[in-house]
């Protein structure tokens, strides 16, 4: 069940930064894309300091590549550790995916095959990240419209073993799970049962679009009703501390995202009561 003091906010984009300050009372916390703050830059550092004064911030990594069999990119991990040190968040988050292989950057979050071998790789990389960053890590499920061949377990079973093994919590992206289910013709509520809901501390909420026969998690639309229903189910069962609305395309007015955050907050409060 969601915590009574569970917080709701948005993943902050530059276009909304000014209004986020003006209407700060609308947000309990914000998520920042960690990668935007890894290179020291005086203006960005001042912006981050100002955000830090006003908000609880959760850094969200994109490029740590926890699925890389060759191990983690050490300079990247160091930069992430410095950012977490500056921000002092309650936890930080990263995806279970790979973005680098054979020394090359792929440029997007690629899915890993859910096997024992991949579990060893991710657990080893998570342990390395935990040794560099003492703040708790929440691991996120990605969107993927197809099943990676050679998997020996489901994504939910993989996450169950991973959180048990690493002691990490889970950031459940409800939209990713929802669209993954739709793309496979599976019932998202049944799929949800496979995940370690007792380890889920945060949710992502977003809306995608359909391209021909495939649902794309594009963060381009308002959160659809199916995702809200699934989120309500999660909030009733998981020890949620926070929910974050993600939007990257068709950026609406700040008030629209704040209203979605408010809806997430009221669902969590209702489920905590
Ligand atoms: Fe997400």
C-alpha cells in the first residue's frame, strides 16, 4: 500500500523550469535526467542549486548501462556519484537495459535477454554502482515491443530475483508495462502480478501512441485511462513513496502535467488510507 506521505511530481524539462519555481507548491518532488547535469557547467550548476533549495530531487540515469557484460563506464559512474553527492536525494534510479556494447554507445535503451547469465551481469554492475554511490538505487523496467530471444524467465521474474539479490528497490514504469502488455496481446493486470510489487517505491506515468500495429511509449500524450487504472492497482499493493509524470514530446502547459501529478497524489493518498 502506498505510503501516506507519498509524493507526486514531474520529470522536469527545461521548458517548464520557470513555471515549476512559480508553482512549486504543485509538486512534492521532481525528477531530473542525471545525464543533463554530469558535465560541470556554471549556469547548470546554479540552476541545480536553485532546484535543490526548493525541491526534493530524484536523479534518473539513462546511460549507466547496467546490462553491459563488459562492466560499467567508470568516468560516467564517477560523474553520477558526484551528482548524487550534490543533490542528496532519498534514492536515485536507472534502467535495467544496456546502452553501450563493445565500446560503442548505442544511443537508446536496449533490452537484455532475461537469463541467469544476464542476471549475473546486472547484479555485478549494480554492486559496482552501489559501491560508488551509497544512496539507494531503484531499478526501472523499460519499454520493449518484442520479446528478446533466448530468455529463460519473464521480465517480472527477472526483477523479482534482481531486487532480492541486490537489495535494490524497483521503479515500476507503469506505462512501459502497459504498452509491453498491449503489444503482446497480454492482460496488463495479469502481467503486473509477476513483478516484485513489495519492492516498488516509485512509479513512472506516461502516455504513448500507436504506430501501425505497435504501441510506442513515446511520452507524447496524456497518461491514458488504462495506465491510471493499472497505477491504482499498484498503489494499493506497493509501498510507493512517489509517482512521477514523464512527458518528452508535445509538451503541454505546465498546469496539465501538474494536474496529472495531482491525480497521482490523490490516488496514492486514497490507497494509503
Ligand atoms: Fe520511465
